[in-house]
């Protein structure tokens, strides 16, 4: 059984870049990031982005929400 892992790098304000990419992935897949990946981790800003997306049952935020923040 395949497992999909998402690792998001930090970088302060540049953390917007992975959030934009994740928003596009959600848009194309028509699924929340939490339903696409089995394990998510990040460093610094990447960890904050992942924390906002990792609730599996009913994600509180979409990647697009995080871009808007």
C-alpha cells in the first residue's frame, strides 16, 4: 500500500510559495490536502502551513485560506 508524504520547507514570508502550490494541488485534485497525503511535516513556516491543513475528518482551513492569511 502506497503512502504519500508531504514535506514543506520554511523560509519566513517565503512560506507563501508552498501555500500557493498546495492551493493549486487542492484545486486540481478537488480534495483537501489532508485527504491526499498520509503524513505531513514542515519546518518553521512550513510547519505552520501543514498544521493548518492536517485535520483529516473535516479540515478547518484550505490551502487557499492559508494563502489569504
